[in-house]
C-alpha cells in the first residue's frame, strides 16, 4: 500500500475545498433582487433552527437561507410565503448548519451561488 505524502494530502484538501457544495434550501428571496450578478448578504440556518423565518408547512426539515432579512427602513423584515422558494444553492466554503452563518450570495439567472463571509 502506498501512503500519500504530506504535499499530496494538502493538495487533495485544497482541491476538495474549492468545489462548491449544492444544498437544497428554502430561500427567502427579496422582491427587489432583480439584477443578475448582484450580491446580497444572506443568513443560513440549519433545519429545525428556531432563528430566522418560518419556511412554511412541510419545509421545517430543510435549511433556511434568509436573503431578505434587512430592508431599508426596517430592522427585521417579514418575508411573505410567496417570496420563499425551494432551491438548490451552491455553497463554497465551510457549510455549518448547527449555527447561523453569514454568506455573500450572487444571483444568476436560475440559481444562487454563495461564498463564506468574513463577517462575525
């Protein structure tokens, strides 16, 4: 059996970290997010997490991605069910569903791509 060198292991880890991970989530989608390529801060909570929005019936076991939390002039914004969608979102970075994490997400034509935020 051949053991990989330390450099080979490091390269495998780096390559694995660069690949986005798709996760099916309920997204609170802002009505004014119409421009393709526009970035937003979004807040990810794991399934069953009490913080965030109500994902609606039959969706409590899915992660929630709140991209509609803050609206100008409102401290906490309520997103109507008509603006919540089930989507496969590409996450690039460490995906932790046990606590709320902040992501910077970019809208493309039919999808969202999110990268880790350096915000606390």
